[in-house]
C-alpha cells in the first residue's frame, strides 16, 4: 500500500467519501441505524454513483449514455 511520503495516494477515495456525505442521505440519523441498514444504503448509493450520476469528464452524461454514444 501507500507509504508515508505519498500523501496523494488516497485523494480519490477522500473525494468519493466527500461526495457520498454531500449527495447521499447517509447522515447521523442513518448512522444510528443498524450496520446492515447502513451498508444497504451505501450500496444503493454506489449503484447510483457508478451507473447514473453525471460525470463532468464525460460531458455531464452518465456512463451508460456515454458508452452508447461511443459505440
């Protein structure tokens, strides 16, 4: 894994978790629920994030639409 002098190795993960906290409904009230419920909500958000969320690098299109245009 990463060593101490390479502080930017974790930048993508930190960015994702910042987006998760901002865009999803994973809030303190969710944290008070069971772990399995929290995992379910995070899993739902990951599906949204990976399939339907607009990406600026893809011209503000979801990945599925971008793949159709590229094909």
